[in-house]
């Protein structure tokens, strides 16, 4: 770092460093928000299922449907547990249905790259 001998240069350097600090703080805040989002229970479950899906290599709708139903069931058991109340059991069933549908819809959406590769015209020409 070089020595600064006049006030104008010093003030310019201070402004530059303050702006740089603001940019870095905004970046840190964005990373914290992303971490918070990733630590939500539903996202943890989806990410875990996605990793299992990639590791084991599940293919097809049957495996995805089974995993969706399983996640819904586990969510119901975690939230409701064992209950003798009819209202609580109905709420648990609705929660299970909602989570199962949500996970199923998220897992069936193709990514932009997959959709583009499927819709891309063939570049092979017979001459």
C-alpha cells in the first residue's frame, strides 16, 4: 500500500474502500440468505433425495413417485406423530398429500439444459 500525502487522495481512497466494504457486505448477506434457504426442512429433504437419486441412479417415474410418497409420509410422522384426534389425523393426511405433490412436481420439472437438448434439431446432414 502506498503512502498518501494529501487530503483529496486520502478522501478518495476512503470512499473507494467504503464502497468496496459495502459490496462485500451485500455479498455476505446474499450468501447468508442462500444458506438459510438451503437449511429449510423441505429443501433439506429435497436436496437429500436428489443426492440419493444421483448416487443410486434411480430412473423413471416409479422411483420418483415412491420417493415422493415416502417423503410425504415421513413429513406427516414428524409433524403429527401418533395422535388419537380425528382433526389432527385429517390435518396430517392433508399435509402428507401436499408435501407428496410438491416434491413430485419439483422432481418432474426438467432443467433448462435437458429441455434444450431434447428440442434441439439434429445437426447431421446426409449429403
